[in-house]
């Protein structure tokens, strides 16, 4: 019985290492690539706006829970608010960086995709915590669920942004 638990723990640890590594490697690739600073700022602002919008809409509107067993505070209204804020932030960064009309549409589309990945990353990290029987992923940031809880959406969005950039092969993510 103990051996089966340890084997499951190692798989969970391996999944966590891959998740964190892919996200940080994604940020590094975005920064070192062409248009690096603007691309990293795009991802950061989209994820931050997503978190802020989800919090505001979830608190103001409330409603049906997304995944009550994984993350009881997340609502569908919050997900919608996060999506709207993320699109606005992505459009703002793209316009600031001089995106043309077509680039603005692409920025909105990518921001929507990254919003979904950020929310999925947040839920995945919640699932990992629940599976391991922990409320927080660490104690470095008291009251915040740990450092991983602050960057979980960013890690997923950064990995998705790298895939997007390779697929489109543009200088900037919105080209």
C-alpha cells in the first residue's frame, strides 16, 4: 500500500516539474525570441487582467461554480469576466506596441486563448493541491496559497503562447 502511494506521489511530482518547467521555459523562449519584451508583456498583462477580471466578476455576479470540488470559489461569471478583461489587456498591449488593424484582431483572439489556458492552469494547480491533500502550495506568500498559486495561470499561458508563436512564426504574438 505504501509503495503504491509513493509511486503516485512521484508521478504527481513529475507532472508538477514538467508543468512548472514548461511554463518558465516558455517565458524564457518568448523573451529571447524576436519581439521578446513585447511578447512577454503581452502574456503577463493578459494573465493579470484575466485574474483581476475573474475576481471582480466572480465577486460581483457570483453564480454557478465552475469546479466546486477543485476550486470552490471559481464561478462561470468569473471566467467570463476574466475573458473580457484579458481580451481588453491583450488589445491594449498590441496597440501600444503598434499592431495594425489585423494584428489587433489576432491579439484579441490570442488573448482569449491565453485566458482559457490561464484558467485551466489555475484549475490544474488546484487539482494537484487537492490530490496531495494540501490547501496551499507553499508558505512563502502567506494568505496567497503559495508562489505556485500566484503563477499557475501564467505558466500555462506562457507555454500556450510559445506554441502559438511557433505556429504563426511571427515577430510578435499578434502578427
